[in-house]
C-alpha cells in the first residue's frame, strides 16, 4: 500500500535542489547564492528601474511634472516604511516647514553651498521634532521618517523655492503634487511580491525594462496632458476636415 499527502514547498528550494542534482553551475552565479541579507537588499534594489520606468511614462507620455527623475523613486522606497497614507503627509509637512525657513534664509543673501547646508540642517531638525512628537502621540510609524533621503529633501526644498520664484507658486505646487503622485504610483508597483520575485529570480528582465526606456526616449508625440489641454483646438481641426 502507498500513502500520499499534499505539501507546499518553495519553488526556489525546488529549483536549487534540481540544479544541484543536475550539477548546473548557473546557481553559483545566481543571486540565490548571495547571503540572505544581501538578497533582501537586491529584492528592493531590482525594482528601482521599474520605478524609473514609471517616472519616464508619467513625464514623457502622460506629461506630469516632477522634481527630477529619481526623487520620486527614492520617495517611493521610503514609503515602504511609512506606508502610503502617512508617507505623503509627513513629506508634505517637512517640505512645508523647511520651505518657510528657506524663504527666510533668502533674506540673509547666503551663498549657494552654505544655504544648502543650512537647509539640510533645518530638514534634520524638522524630522527630529516630528519623530519625537509622533512618539509622544503614539504614532510609531512616523518614526520611519528618518528613512527619507535627507539630501533629496534638501534639494527638493531648494528646487521648489527656485521654481516658486521663477515660475510662480502654482507651478511649484504642481510639480510637488506630481512628484508625490508619481512616487505613490511607483510605490504601489514596486511593493508587488510577484514583481519582486520575477526580478530577483530573473534579473535579466531588466533588459526588457531598459529596452522600453530606450523606446520611450525616442518618443516625440503628444503627451496626454497636452491632448487634454488643447482638446478644443484638436476638435475644431477635426470638424474642419
């Protein structure tokens, strides 16, 4: 007589055992051969190009304005700790308070490097105050605010203040909102366990991501925001035909 029972095993364990039975040397050059702590780092790091691809789509195809290319991706990585609801609120609070101090520093007529150093100091102080206050209120999730890239926040404050002065408050707020929206979208995609699994087991899929980015780099058509902005003229042209 034979008895059987259904059990569940990790596919990665099965793949390792199969490779060992076949004597395959590919396992030695695989990410699966790295230390566990390093593997956890690469599970997150390999999703960064996908986040960058989303930024390219939002900027070049949709027409969303952001502060740079990589800042939304870095914010999306920080959202992994603060989560999506609390992260944008903390980010907005830090930027708002630091921006007020930045406008005050403008009156002192400081040079660029000392001004940036002062903004970094203010950002650190604001993050410290928020962490202490949130701990007193029992909001321990806000303690992850320290994971936000300090330099990115400082440069964001500096960039936003420059845009505020050159193009007006509306454009500055529009770019800030676009950055937060793009970061939130990138966060929702980058935390998908299926995506992390595929990119970790098959990192060569990043070549596909690279190919799509190169194709989008040659895109010269209308953005979706431009189609919506000039929709009345486009409809008038179609009617004229």
